[in-house]
C-alpha cells in the first residue's frame, strides 16, 4: 500500500503553541506555590466585581488561546487552519519574526515574575498591603506583565492569522487595558502622590522616552 504524503510541520505555529503553553503552565505553577505559602487564594481569585466580570471573559479566552494553535496544527484546511496567504514566502518571514517575538515575550515575563517575587498577584486584593514596584522592568512600564502578554498574543495572531484568533486577540487586549486601568485606580488610592509621580514617568505598556534615561 502506498504511503500517504506527509504534511510538513508548521514550525512557527508549533513554536508559538509551545510558548503559550509554557507561559500558562508557569502561571499555574505560581498559583499553586502562592496557595501553599499563603494557605489561601487571596491575590489570585478576583474579589472586586469588575475583576470577577473580567474573569468570566478571561478564563474561556485563555482556553481558546491554548487550543487554537493546536487546532491549526491538526487541521489542514478550514477556518482553524493556517490560511493559504500566510504560507507565502513573504508572510512566512513575518510569522517567523512573530514566533521569535513570542519567545522573547515569554523570556521577559519570566524575568518580570522573578522581579516581583512574593509580590506577584493576579487580582486586586484590598486585604493585603500592596507594594509599589518601581525598579527593574517596572522602572520603564507600569504593567510589564500585561505588556508582554499582549506582545505574546499579537505574536500568536501574526503566526495564526485566522478570524477566531483575531477575535481572541481583540478581546484579550481590551481586557488587559481595562484590568490595567483598574489596578492603577487601586494603586493611586493606596499610594497617592508616590504612585502619581511614578505614572508621570512611565508608560502603561510602552516605555516613555524619558524612561530610557
């Protein structure tokens, strides 16, 4: 019996798939570690009504983000597969660059998580004293984790330019913006003028020019 032709592995899609899965695996490990140290999920599960609503959209969105690259690898055609135009030589170079950007975003996230240490949280928690982090990556942008998450999402979208991935990306960026603004309101109330001065010298997701001095 003649062998069926082998479909070449979509390497940019595979790279971004592994990157996204490693990213969220690390987040899951950090959640478990925080639970073991604090004996509670304060700072992980949302407490504010706004953040609860954000999580209602965010949790299935993360699931879709994890699933869509895998589905693209297993579907040779259709809405979930890598589009034909994305397989052109010119676009393939862009997709490779995006895959590399995604890996860089993962590396930057790991570095920032290490900088945060025990101060890492996923939710605004009024019962805990919030520490104002202004050194390292936080000396340039106020929300480096969110910025790198957005970069990883946009990299995923370029590697996998499908309508489902586009929808996930738009929702993800919108949620990050809303969550960042909510945290800024909380930190401004907690730290007052110190946080206002910090905001004046840093960008939300992109460093301000003077932040590079």
